[in-house]
C-alpha cells in the first residue's frame, strides 16, 4: 500500500469550561437606622446557591445620606467551575489519492493494450481504441461507427496530409485532455506545431483543442506572423483568432509593417475578402 493510502488514526478531544450564573436581590429597609452599629459589623443577606456554592451578601453600613431610606443590592455571581478534557471520539481517517483517470488513459494509449484500431501516418503506425476516439471526436465516431466505417468497422485507417508527430499530439490530447510537452522545439517550431494541431483539431472536430490553439496563437502575434495567422484563422473559421489578428493589425501604425511582411502577399492571394473585415473594423474604431 502506498504511503498516501495508509489509514491514519485520528482522535478527538474537547476542552470545556462550565459556568454557572445566579442573581440575588438583597433589600435593606430603613438602612439608615443601621448606622452607628460600630465599625466592622455588618448586615448579612440570606444564603443563596450558585454553581454548587453557598453565597451571602455582607453590608457594612457607611455613609450619611438620609434622603433615601432604602437600599437594594443586586448581586450577580458567575462561577467558573472545574474545566475538563473529554475524549469524545476516535476515528480512522483513510487517505484518498487524487483522481488518476487521465493518467490511466494515457498509460492505455502508451501500452497499446486492447487496442482495436490502427492508423498509418506516412509509414508510422499508431494504435488506439475506437470507443475513446468516438467519445472525443464526432468525425472519428462517424468513421468508426457510422455509415463511413466501411468493412469490419475500419480496423485500419490511413491518414493523409498530416505529419506523424502532429497525429501523435492529437492522440495525446484525445486521451489526456492536454497538449504534449514541446520542450524540444524552438520558438518557431513550437508555433508551427500549434498551427498544425489547430488544423488537425478542425479536421476531426476536437473543438476544445482548436480553441486552445487559437488562444496560444493569439498571444504570440507579431508583425511578421500576424498576416499568415489571419489567413489560417479565416481558412479554418477561427473567428476569435481572426478578430485578434485584425485588432492587432489595426492598432497604431502596424498596417505599414504588416504590408511589408512576407505573409501579406499570401494573405492577399488566399483571403482577399478578409481585407474588408480589416477596413470595416478600422473604420468603426476611428468613429469610436
């Protein structure tokens, strides 16, 4: 048993302080007549009990005010009784490990256990599980279980127009719901990888992956890359990324720099209609 799963004995105790309160009214009628009974003598009330003890009020006559001939003593007594520590419970607390579903699915992909479908991507073979792919991608669901599945449920599928490392990253996201580590890639390669993943996500209907790629690219915009990224966003209907690119271009005097960039020519050729969106947004911002 792993240390995090060992039951831990847990005990409880409670420290309590018990109090008791009582009030006794001692009324002295004609108390001025008691003056002169000599120093040290007192008038004593009846006993009264609070907190298991007997109490009494002693009044030593003193004073010379004769305007009021009645004295009432209202005595509040609070008794702090003996405190005690009581052991109230002894329980066994069982430590529950964190969720490990995604780790388990990742290991399933890596081990090829009970795989029931294979993909060939430019000569490289990948093993996967039909039900997992169908749950995560409507396109895979149609290919593997729908009318498009072909003979014997399409146990083998050739993937064209995609690099093996991109398909591998796509499977990683499908099983683990996260992007793979890209530490070995430099900045430019990392950006290209994200663009390829966006295209793959669009191709197989993995919308969450597509939005993640849009978010990453929108944070990496610069004068040299924004035109190419805008063309990509327009081609694959990435509206949020498209708006981010247009806002970047319209900011300050960036338009001149974008026009002189390498990606601008491709943008004019591939997406001529996008310029209308750029100009309309620019006009609206000037009115504001």
